[in-house]
C-alpha cells in the first residue's frame, strides 16, 4: 500500500511558490484605474485628447506655481538689460531651503503695501545689515564702504542716483534699485514711506534667471562680479 501523502488540490493552491501575482496590470486594481480614466474620458467632450490636455495644463500650472514662473517686463525701469515686453523666467526655488537673495540678484517681488499692489522686478543692492550710500566722490554707489562700478548694467547716460541717501538695511529686508535709474521707482522713492523703501525677503517671488523672449534677446541673467568684492558686515548675507 502506498502510504506516501499525495498533495491535495488545497495543498497545491496554497503553495508559497505559487502565490498570486498582484502586480499584473490587468488585475482588479489595474482594471479599476483604467476604468476610472476611461469614464473620465467618456465624460469629457473630446474624450482622451481633452483629458490629456487638461492633465498637461494642470502640470504646467503646478510647475509655474512652485518652480518657474514667466514674468513680462512691464516698464523700462530695468533697461538696458531688460526691455519692455521681454519675458523672463523667475526661479521660485532660488531662495528655498535656506538660501536668501544676494547683492546683484535681479528679483521679482510683491510690492503690496510698499511699492503698490503689483509685482515688481528690481536689482538687489543691499541685504540685511548693509550700509548703502549714494554717492562717493566719483558719484558711485557705496555698499559697506566699497564703491561699486555699475557700468556693466546701468542704463547708458544714467548716474547711480540723483537722490542722495545713506541707509542701513534692516535684517530680513532688501534695498532694491532699477538699472534705468532715471526711469525707475524703487527703494529711493519710498525712503520716507512705511518700511523705509525696504522689501521684506518674504515678499520675494523669486530670482529672474533667464530672458526667454524674444529669441534674439534670450540670455541667462548672471550676478555682476562687482558685488563679490563688497565686504560683508555682521548679520549681512552675500
């Protein structure tokens, strides 16, 4: 008599080597996802094409909200580098994860309560702790006692400023100027206003890194080397 145990149907179905493969895209979960997409496509006019376009639009909106935002130059206040109608890409991650604006950066900020209810684009001249003075004996801007040669970006024929000032930038704020000084409303024009013309770092939307339109004017915006020679002061960043 054969006493060897024969595997029953139950034994074979419960063998650990023959478990059900749940990764099969045609399984219940995969079919459920496909069915959901199919129902959504059937509900929309245009079907899958419309659904694809909507998903692409959602991606672009999220990308613009958190990563890169296009910004159109509204005035001549940043000429010669940025002209009216230029489109720039604003890097919204530039000052995340502990980084802060540095002298020479071109930034977009929300001017509500300071400059006006709009977004503005200017160049950072002073950061928290800096002493910014106009002007030295040769008519140049001074930051922390160091004269700054702005000839590489200042609008031709403009002086650094026709308005005299001597300010210390409070921590957590920025002193900003337009490159076209004779056609720019900036920190100089709000020295007597609430906040003293300073922009809170928290109101900075991001750093303008690229001109992307028109194509013949497309370029990367870089921080001028002249600010690298400005001495730091206690509490200043950059």
